[in-house]
DNA sequence: TTGTACGCGTTATCAG
DNA sequence: CTGATAACGCGTACAA
């Protein structure tokens, strides 16, 4: 009883298969009685359309891929990507698309290319993988499959993207520190090869300049968004720059590492040193002390990316578009007034 | 130049389409010269097979679904699920399956059922969603689609599963505490409706009994695996049970919340109170202090689940199977000797 | 070893 | 409003 196809439905309903198809696809020009008869049979036999055949005939898969790097996920693995996936999925579900998940990791690049990109037909791809965009962009272009990027990519202005406004986010984080009286503020950011990191650093600079504070290149530390790098960087900067009373960390993960390093070194947060993070990952309110940070709308990013790619696929939008979501400052307990200001 | 089909390849290579098909599928009985000619054309025109047509003809999609709950992901969102997905994906990639990602969240159950479960044909499903297994099991059964569960489920002995050995894991965690001289050891576990939580609690009991310590039901706290519940539970237990010198937390997330609560209350870890976690999520080595915990092979769980479902699909295995992966104790700094033992 | 012909389940087109 | 009929691209008996 499992497998019943459109022809059987047609037979049982005493109509032709075209009528069944029209009913199922909500086409007009079908009589109420025919529709009724068809629906009865469909319900009775629990008929479900074969998606492979549908795709074949309709020439579209109604399926998008979401591509991450193993690295992005290691780094972001603190609840970031999961929430993002959820956003993508729910938007797709609402629009009757399904999402295929893919990771690209350097050790499987070969496999990946052959299998994923060649043998499979995706209607669109969401790129959550800054590292590989160059490699992929060309491939995607030649196959003419639409893509949207989550994040920014320097050289890829040709493909649509959605991101949080990194510049204004970090700017408001640092301004917060300034308002608390800090003058010596360090920054811990990611690789400057990433546009995102550049923007977050630019925001830091802007906030200082606006406050009339000269930026000191020596207290700009480059990490890689992991807790480990936050820890290591803080450890080594601590003794070299005792004058710094506050650090802007470009991610909550690095901030968490920094917090651990400060604790290990006997510094008090926020008593001796203030820390502000970026992202507002779910753990941020349970660090010691709870982390003041910049909240970015992760779930919304996912939904937005999905909406953009589907609009693109359906032809509703054709020009490339770069969207910037607004972040918020979330004040918790990791920042205090500068001691001298008391 | 984009779309070229098997017939064109055949024409350009001066062979029939069967030959092309056989070459592409590595079937025997094809002459070297024919194979060579075909491959040349394939390369030259960058021919790629249409997966929809393949699925239709072959009557299988070579695609598995991985189903999570929104809840499971909120809770586990500290890098757990991402690593799991990666394991699933890489195993599937190696075996030329693709993976479709799905979430079930209560607010879209309707949509979900209609779209995902009815209209789509998956060869198998990996369930990472304890809450919905009952609802789904029946559906899956009637549609005769194989499923494997990540985790344990009380009533679902009929479907294969893979999990970490929760019992021995928590047992060794608590034994570690006992070895350090602790006699009053509390437990913070998840809902006892979950088999997993039951097992972790059972391991706790076993370790105490083995050590000749009576278990005190009063110091067993029930949380929900979130940092928040760890925090709240610890806050309320702290004053009610000052005699407890060590807590076994059934997840790193709850342990992190507990750590925050202890710090807030002025207790020192491990000076006053020892904490041991479970999972070894990526943040565990950067909590304050770094968390002693039970490491479970998350990535392996994913690969294993994928392997099991594919074996099932291909008919290589037919009987249900329950696998238990071994966990390890990872000693860091959150546990110390009981003061009285000094 | 190769080629022919048909089936897979839908959708779209075009007469009625 | 309805019903043949032709794609859609590939796999595979079966025949040569």
C-alpha cells in the first residue's frame, strides 16, 4: 500500500492524471467535484508525490545547499552555526524548499568538488565559508547557480551577502568602554584577511578617534576567533601592556579565552580590566563575570540569507544586494568604570 | 554549454547511451577504447549527471536526513551538534550520500509533517531528537524508511541507536570525585524522562554504592541541560546542602552554569567545592577554572550513525543494533582533594 | 561488448 | 474544464 502513483490516483478518482496534477498544484480550471474526488483518493491512500519525478519534470530541485567550512564551525561552534542553520531551515520550510547541508574541509576538497558540485543539482547555495569563496565563486558562476554569502568577502562583491553591521557594532562596543572612562583600550580581532575582522577593527578605530584618543597599533592583537587564541593573546599582551585597562574582543569566544587568561594571571574583571565581546553567544551570560557584548541577530541572518537566495532563484530579485543587520549592545558585568575616574 | 545530457555525450563519443551509463557507473563489460572516448567527452563538456533523473530511475535518492529538535540544539548549541553534523556529513560524503538537514520545532509541526515527511523521499533518517521519536517512529515505520537514533530512547528498542556509554561515563566521573576524598557528592542531571539522564544518574549511584557511600536523594538536582538550569539549581542547592563538597553535572553546559553560580556566591572551585562535567565541549577548557569532565566522541557518534543508516539502507545489515561508544575522563582543574582528607 | 527500447512519476502543452 | 501526449534524463533488461 506504500507506493501509489499519480496514475492510480487518477484511475481511482475517475479523472485523468492531468486533473490530479492540477489539483495538487493548486492550478485553476478544475471543477469542484473533480477536486473533491481527487482529494478523497489522495487522503484515502495517503498518496504522496515523488519528489525525484517532480524535480525532473519541473527542472528545479527546490533545494538549496548550505556550505560551511570545518574551520568556520570549529571556531563558531559555540552555538553560532546551529542557530544560523535553524534560521535558514525555517525560512526554507515556509517556502517549501529543502536544505542540503555540506561542509568543506581541506582534507576532502577533491571528493567534495566531484560529488557535491558536480553530481548534484542545487537551485542555490548559501555560503557560510569565507575561506573558500574564491575557489567556489568561479565554479558557481560557471554553473550559473545563485549564491549568497553570510558575511562579507572582499573580492566577491558580485554575489549577494548578508551580515551584521560589524563596523557599527564594534564602534558601539568601544564607545561603551570610552564612556566608562577608559583611555587605554586594546583590541583583539581576527585575521585581517577577513573583511569582517577589518570592519570590526575599523569600528574600534573610529570609536577611539571620535573620542579623541590616539590609536596605539601595539595594543591590537590578532587572534583567530578561538578561545585558545583569546587566551594566548591575552597572556602575552598582559605583561607587555600593563597600561591597558580595557579590551575589545571581536568575538565572545576570544573574550572567554581572555577571561580565563586574566583569571589565571590574578587580574580581576572588571575591577582591574574590562572586557567586551562580540556575538552574544548563548554562553555569554554565564562567563565569569557575565560578558558585556554586542548581540548580533544570528537566527535572522539565516532567515535573511534563505529569503535572499530564494528570491534570486525564483527571479523575484535579480540584482546583487548586500544587507547589513543591526547589532545591539548588551550590558552585563564584564565592564566597569576606569579606576582613575572614580 | 551548461546543460548536456547523456544522449549528447553518447553522440559525441560515438557510442550508445548505455555505454555512457556503464562507464559512469563503473560497470564491467565496456571496452577500454569506448571508456576512453566517453571520458574524454565527459571531461571536455564537463558533463554532470542529473541527480533527479538518477533518483527517479534508480528508485533511491542516495540521501539521508538528519533531524534535530530546536530544543536539542538550543541546549546542545555549544558546539555539540555542529561536530555531530560534521561526522555524519563526512561519512556520507565518503559513501556518496548527501544529507538533508531538518529541524522540528513545535511551532511548525504541521508544515513539517506535510512537507518533509510526506513529500520527500529520504532513504533514511538520523534522529537527533529524543522528544519527537514517538511521534515519528510510527510514521517512519509505516513508510518503511530506516532510522537510527543518536542517543537512547526508552520505548524505541525497535530502532537502531548509537550513543556514548552514559552509565560508565558518569560512573567514572563520580569515582574520580570519590578518589579525591569526597563523601558528600551531589548530582545535577537532566529530565528523568530521558534515558540518557537516567543512565547518567544510574552511573552516579553505582559509583557511590561501590564506594560504600549511601546515596542521598536530596542532593540530586534535576535540570534541563542548559547553563541557566545549572546556575539556578546550584544557587538553590547551595544553602540547602552546605555539606556537599562536590557536584557531578551531567553536562558541561550545566557545569558552566553551576560554576557561575558558585562564583557569584563566593565559593571557590575547587577550593571549596569540586565540579565535574560531561561532554567535553570545546569551551570546557576555558571555563574558570578549566573543567574536569567526561569526554564523549561526538564526531565519531555522527560517523557511526551515518555508517549504520547506510548499512541499513543498502541491506548490508538488517537487524537492529545498539552501539555504545566509550567515554574518557579528562582531568583539568575543577576538582580538588576534599579538605578533610588533607 | 554494444545498442535498442522501455519504464520511472510528474509537469506542461495543446487540442477538445 | 478535461484528457491525451510529449518531454524530463537516466538505468537497464534484452536483443544483437
